């Protein structure tokens, strides 16, 4: 799979959906090799002369890890392909409160119409990257890696997983199609740990990960004896988690899940688990506080 190609396609899909719901954009179809042209139905922006030029600057009101630049660029470029965007901080960089992030110059109507969609992406993805970075810092010096889950905002699965990577975390499977995670209901329906693992190994394409969830040390031992190489410890307490690491003795990768927060993550990492998955990275985030300041160019043209 070409990661960059898939990411680019998702950026365009995200931006098109955001502009459609905000502006009821109409598109005029063009030949396949040419970009689609958009016409904004922003009624308020029609108060401004059609050819008026303007500039805008985006500022962060709090410390953060910057993430979402490609989405911001795509929002403004969709409405004004000729606009210029100058960034003053790199993707993934630590930024400080009141820091200038970027300046955009272009058609005034387009800048105002794209503002909300652009800021929504930037504040959401920066929030995920910032939250991830905090957890990564908290487990520094241990072997544990911080991983995401499928608990993402609808329509933003790829975007938020990109933000987790930007914040220093690691991605798991994108969806149900690219990895196997055997949970309690799968085990029950298949008749037990051994048969479900055997069937998973039979149907999995070459190279696809197979992970099984266990709830007790007895289940962990059964999974190990059945050849499991990636095991999810579901809501184990610290003492049982340490026992699980000792029992496994490197025969499989162990992932801790459940009850992970800033108060517990360091202790979990110090048990010796290999991975810690955290749904809160993508579902319990607080959007970054951003501000966009707008200026009209001195040269004003007729409506």
C-alpha cells in the first residue's frame, strides 16, 4: 500500500466533505486530468467585493504539537488555487502559546469561506498529536510504545492516525480489513482460543498481524501454547500484568489496554509490556485553541 497516496486521497476527501457541509459547494465537472472547480455558496462572504484580495494569519493560543498543515493547505487551495500559504512552524513541531503559525494571502472571499474548515482540521489533529506526545513522554525510558485504536472521530480515521504518528505514537490496523484482532465474542463463536487462532492463521494473508485478546493468565497461557505472537491484555491490573510479562518471557508481544491515563501509564509501561493502546488519543481530545486574524489588502477592486 502506498501510504502517501492513500493519505493524499483522504485529505482531499476530508476537505471536500468539510467544505460541502459548510458551504454547500457546487462543483463544475472538468476533464479527469484537470482539477474540479469549486464555487462557494457563502452568503456572508458576498458582502466583500468578488476580486478583493486579503491576508490572514493563524495563531495558537496554547502550547501544542502542530499537526494538520496539509488539510489547512487543501482547504484554502480548494477555494483559491492561487493563494499563497507561508508556514512558520513545521509539521510535528512544538509550538508555544501566541505563536504565529502561518500567513495566507489570496482572494478575500475564499479565505473567509475556508477559515472554519481549515481551523477545525488544525485544532483537531493538533490536539491528537499533542495528547499523543504527552503519553510518549511519560513512558520515555521504557520499551513500551504508545499505540492508537479504532476509536476515532467518524470520517477522520486516517487523519487522526496520521496525527498519532506526528505526535510520536504508533499506528495499529486502520480498520477491520488490514489486521485481525480476536476478541471475546470471536473466541466464543469459534469454540475457543486454539480453534480461533488456527482459523485466523489459515485465512490471514501473508504478513497480516493476528492479535488475540485475553482476560486471565490462564487464557494467556493457552494463547501462548497455541502459537499467538501478539496478545492484548484486557484490563489486567499491574500485578497480573507483571505476571503476564514473566509468563510470556518474550514469546509474544504484549499489549496493555484499558484503564490507561496519565496517572497510570508510566506504571503500566514499567511492568515490561511492549505496547500500550489508548483510545483517548483520538476520542477524548480537547481541540487546540486557535485564532485566525484577517486583513483586507489596500488595493480593492469592483464587485
